[in-house]
C-alpha cells in the first residue's frame, strides 16, 4: 500500500440488486450485514458502457459521451457496438485524478469497458483473433503486453465462448477473478477494477425466476467469497458494485420494422438477404435493451416520427430536445429521439419482415455486425432437437479447415425474459454499492455520478 492511499478493489457484480441478495447468496448477505451499503439510482440508459463510464468519471453521458453500449457513428454512417478504445470517453477517469494526487498510485482494470489505450497501468480485456479463414480464436489484449502471456500460460486461454453466446457460464467470471488475483500478486496495484458478468446471462434468459437462477446466485456468491477472502488478507478496501438491475420482460418491440412499414427505413438487398442501410434511411432505431436511439437523416420527419412512436404499445416515453437535456443525454452521439420501454418491454434490432430474408449475421453470435444489441445470441432454438449435433458437426468442419458458419441463433425474441436500461419502479431493483469498511455512507441512495466520489474517498481515506 502506498503512503496516503488505501489499497482498494471494486468487484463489479453485474446485475446484483437487493432483491437478489438472500438465501442463495449467503456470503454476499453476510458481507452486506457486516459492512456499509447503499443503492444507486441508475443512469439512463442503465446499460454496461454508460454505467461504468459514469461511475469512473463522475460525469453524466452528456459530458463523457458514452450514450449506450453502441451508437450511430454519423461520420461513417455506421452503427457500432462494444468498441474498446478509451479515447471514445471524453472525460478523465478516476485513476487519472488519483495519479495527480499521488504519483505512486497504480490501477489495474480487468475487463471493464473502454479498456484499451487507457492510462491505467495494467489492463486486460477480451480481444479474439479473427483469422483469414473465418475462425474466431479466443484471446485477450493486455497492457503491458507480457501480462497477456503470463495470465494465459498460468490460467489457460480466456474462455471467450463462456463470456458471451449460448455457452455462457461462470467459467468466464472465474477466469477474470483468477486473473485479478494473479495481477495483484505480480503488480500490487492501488486500485483494481474487476468485471464479473455471470449473473447477467441467466437473468436475461429467465428473468427473476429463482427456480432457474438460484444456481447462478450460488456460483457468483462462491466467486465473491474467493475474491473477498484473498483481498481481506491483503488488507484491502473491498467494494461490491453493480451497474443495473434486470427485471422481467415479455414484450419485444421490433422498432425498425415499425419504422420500415412507414417507409422511413432504406434496405439494401445482397444475395437475396436484407441489410439495413442506415446512411440512406430517413429514420432508424439503434436498439439497446430497454432504450432505443432514433436517428434522423431527414429532420423534416421528426414530429411525424415522434407521434408514431408515442402510439406504440410498450413505449413508455419518447424524449427529445429539452427532455434529453434533463436526462443528461444532450450529446451529439445521442439519438434525435430516445425511446424508453415500459417495464414489460424491450427493443429488438430486427428490421426484416420475412425471416427468409434476414441477414446472415442474424443467426450468428456477431456483436459487431448487428446494428443493435441482440440478447437472443444467448439461446439456441429450444424446438430444434438436433441443434447440438449440428454444433458438433460445424466445429469438426472448422477443425478440419473447412469454412462454415455457426448459424445456430434463433430469430425468436420472445425467448428473452429479462432486460434492463430504463429506471425500474422499485428501488430493490436498483444497483448496489456495498463496502467492507464500517464507514458512514451518509445516505442510502446515491446518484450514479456520486459513485466516483465514494470510491475516491475509500482510496484517499
């Protein structure tokens, strides 16, 4: 521990809420009872990239520019999700300010977003190899570069296919936890940020159904216990933090299909399949869980589009102009209109009217080609009895060097039972901030922008 700074670790337990802490999470429950805790009013949109950046900068999206997990890059006329470069964040991060206070301060960032080319001292983030023959090979990117080799030699290759897709499991969070411990042993950073995504998966698949998710809660509880035990021995301030709470949904809204039926969207056809031509569309939606950014290339249709969207079942609010300002989203990257779903609904990116014409990437796990977020990537078709033999055959073909595509994702948005992005009605579905220090948090509800100060205070005492 460096002079004047307290060693601190922030465990980002994605999806953790007071509603979930109980009999299935005995360790986390005890940790909460022994320490201090508060709820956090989620930022809008309550999604990974926006939440994390708001926590780490103490600023709203209007200032830091991260208006979702992806947005429309107007100069390129392309929708891009899950970018990695820290240069996209337009505000300084917590570690920049701590380094100003103490030049010996160091920070390790394990898998929080916008991890690449940042000013942290040690960073690890997923970065698959995309080979010329079409294969995707699991790998990571690290700074310093040798950290990647040290971690994967000791822990094995990062289990990318357990991190996202139909095979998601606790294995990816376990790997990240082990990598955090190993990085701490090698470098002893002052602040460590650890991303533990495990609860995200089955909460989106099944919603809050304890008969389905109790195993996941047990698994993350064990993992948190392992990390807390390690960091306790290192005399560390420990924070359990989450980004949002997932709530039950049953109504997918195909927003681009609605805009298309009004003649607002332009489609390109290639090889008999359809692609969304964002640059040529009068209006289109970038769907991101329970919010959707509506971008207009033709501003004369704004009022018409706003009225159309207001009338859709499941759309709770349509924000524009000063309403976007009040929501702290008045940034050039934000949509001209922002849709917020009601509590039972979420937005798909689907724009085709006929599944036969869906683009080839629609049936794949392809987070970079889809012009919106697609939670259905965590499913295979429950009605296809031969899906596993198909997968095995495709993997065998790939191993033998044949080109083949893993087109096993169904086009069935109704499979998704949990979502997030809006501000939930019930505070027990808010994200949480729990620390092992018996500090006075002064209040039991904080704004998302105040998390920055809560962590900074633990670091500086």
